[in-house]
């Protein structure tokens, strides 16, 4: 199974099941392995496929379902469900949420 992650216009194909993703301090880590370093500015993340969890400094767009939680420094947009919590510095938009939502801006569910 192949998934992909795009950050600031750079796309990487990820083989196997989606694991935890972290984008902090300019470093992208997938399943504990660093796949990209040296990113700067507001790093915008787009993930295509099912995802375990996401922790990032900037905005996140997930085209799929998140089986755990999302922590985004800016906005979080999910086309599917989030089975855990969503914490975003700005807006949140998703289908169903299994946990709680904390947002600094607007919230749209459903």
C-alpha cells in the first residue's frame, strides 16, 4: 500500500502502512525515521491515505481517516473521520471526531 505526503509542494511516496507523522522545527519524521530536514517558514502538510496520528507546527490537510489524534499549530482539515482528539491553533474541519476538539478559530464537523 502506498501513501503520500506533500509538504511545501514536495511530494514523497510512503510505502507500507501509515504511521505517526511529526513535522516540527523544520524536520519531517514518519514512523520514527527522519525523511526531510531543513524546512522553514509555515510548513503546510498534505497527507493522502489513512494515517495513525499527526503532530505539526503548521497547517495540515489529510485526505483520509486518522486513527488517533491531530495536533496542528495552524489549521487542520480532514476529509474523513478522526478517531481521537483534534487540537489546532486555528480552524478545524472534519467529518466525525471520536475525541475532543480544541481550536483557536472555527470548527466544522460533518
